[in-house]
């Protein structure tokens, strides 16, 4: 019975993994719901399997082996001392301490609200009757009552944990704090305005790089009076030079636009000069020239062949992404190395693999129906061949545009929870907060701790030193 249960669990895990992978490619709401349903079924099956499993027999020599990693050192500790009786239960004699055993247990203290009272005594001079009082410190929201910690929590819950404001309102109500969704929305808007100077500094940093990753994703936007939504776009621009051993902090910049016209990325990239990693979107074509050079994405090429193989089990498609796998094997060996080392290794190993693949593409295309999906995939690769192969001779470049696609994954998850943006202005606010949250995450900085500190300081911080507040400069107290 246990063997059968294990096989069923493994089958469920494979189905969930497949559907989750498809969710970030060409996906649909039906696939998402099916994956969610299977995830729930997998949880129930795992619980049931554990409940039915026979109790494990622990051998004496295995009992001393550590099975769990120690709990994190940075967590606060609370000691509960269980002291036995002071007198011996056998003879009544006095007991002495000879040691102790410590068992650590991970617990959770629910988040709690607190009220901070700013008390400002008024003092009067006995001689001249002058009254003196300390000024009220700067508040994150003028004449508003939320503290920096609460604002940071609301922003991170919505834009990092994908919790819509109406759900947050219901959660806060359970602990007796009534915060209407409209109030929370007002706080989000005011916080975005407060943090706008950081976006200007972030944009300067991102556009100063010599290489950039760009992509976009649709965002439903409420159309007032129409009773429906229209489609806006969130564009992402990622500076990440870590793959080539660069020491510049990685950063993610989002920009909102009400449509996908080619003029949008042209406006966003007006200050950029260098190499642009992007997909085959025609709107980027107008940018390529003396100022911006195209770097095409091998992940997009591979995905087209993979989709054909997944649908038809085509041996030809399989042969194509086996060729591409050889290119990625070279990248595994050079990731994080200096540009010159990457260039030499690529020229030595990827060059021959590219030549063999190009020969295979040229030989295979005439044998296929012009309208077949496999022929379309081959023409996609051949059309972009110069841009696909530029990375071999330049160690600063990456083989694909996955840095931008990773930045968009949070939005893909959040979009299913908050359903739509309320307006174009809401789209711009979302771009602001997403930029800051994703930049904190890519720098391995806790976005809530950083936002709490930054919101507390930014009103009184000198504008000329605004770069000091960017996430990679944050140091926890």
C-alpha cells in the first residue's frame, strides 16, 4: 500500500510541476486553476500518507545523529526553565546542578499593532512667560496616523506577498483594527509619492549600465464607466552584471504604460546606451542602431522548440533543444567569471556548438512544411541569428533574457490576486512600489525592514544624497 501511495504522490508532484512551469510560459486561467486544485490534492495526499505510515523505529546508534538544521541564530530566544524538585525523590537529600539539556522549538508570535504617542510638553519661562515646545517630528503622511512600520507592512503585503487591500482590511479587522480598503489605498498612493525621489535615483543607476534586460507583461486596468477592464503594460528594465563578475548593485526598474506601442520603450530608454537583451517584440526594432545594440534571447528560441516537442513528441524538436542544451552547459561553467574569461571559454566551446546548430537549422528547414510550428521556430532562430550569437564574442552579455523574466514573475502571481489596477495612476503607483520591492529582493535585503527605515527617514533626508537610501546601501540596525 505504501508503494502505491508513494507512486501516486510522485505522479501528483510531476503534474503540479508541469502545470506550474506552463503557468509562466503560454498559460491560461484554466491551467492556473487546475494547478491550484492539484496542489490542494497533493497537500491532502501527503498528510494522509504521513498519517498512514507506520511509526519509525529509531535505532540507538541513530538517535544521536542530527536530523534537523539548527534554528537561525538571529531569532530572539525566550528561555522557559523547567526546574525539578529541590529534594531527592528517593532519599530527601539536597540536589545540585550538574548540567542541562536544551530543546529549541520554533514558535510564531502574531503581528500586532501598537499606538505610538508623541508627547510634547509645553514649558513656560517663570521670568518672561515665554512658552517653548519641541516641534512635532516629520510624519510619513502629513496629518495622517499610520507609522512607517504600518505603511511598509501594507506595501509589502500587497506588492511582495500579493495580498489585495480588501483582504488586508479583513485581516486587520480580526484583531479589532478597522482600516477601510479606501483608507489603505490612500496610504499606498501617498507612500508612492513619498518614495518617488528614490525612483529617479534608481532609474539613473539602471540606465547607467552598459547592458540591460527588458521585457513587459499585461496588466488589466479598470476602465471607468465601461464596466470592464482594458489592458495596460508594465515594462521592466533590469541591470544585473553579476553573471559577468560585475560589482555594480543589481536593480529592477518598472514603468507603466497604457498600451504596448513602440514609443513606450523608446521613451523609457531615452537615456540608455549599450546592449539590450530583449525578446522579438517589434517595438524594440526602432531602438537598434548606433546607440543600442540588440542581444536576442536563447530561452525564447528553446521555448518554441520545447512547446512543439511537448505537443507532438517531435524527435526533430527534441534534437533542436539538445543543440541548445550544449550552449547552456558552457554557461554553467562561466557564470560569475570576468568578461574576458567568459569570452575565451565561449569562443572555445560554444562557437563549435553554434556552427553545428546553424548547419542543422539550414538543413532541416527545407524538409518541413512552411506553415508548421517547427518551421516557424526555425525561422525565428535564423532571423535573429546575428543577435543570438553576439554574446559569444562579448563576455559582458548573457545568453538569455531570464533576468527580466524573473523580475516579472512576482507580477504574474500578484495579478491573479489583485485582479486589476484601478486606473492608469494606479499602474504608475504599482510600478513605483514594484521597482523598490524587487530591487530590495534582488539585493537580498528584507523589503519590509528597508521600507520601514526609508519611510521613516526620507522626508528629512537631503535630496542631493538620496542615493544613500537605495536598498543596497541599507544596513539593518
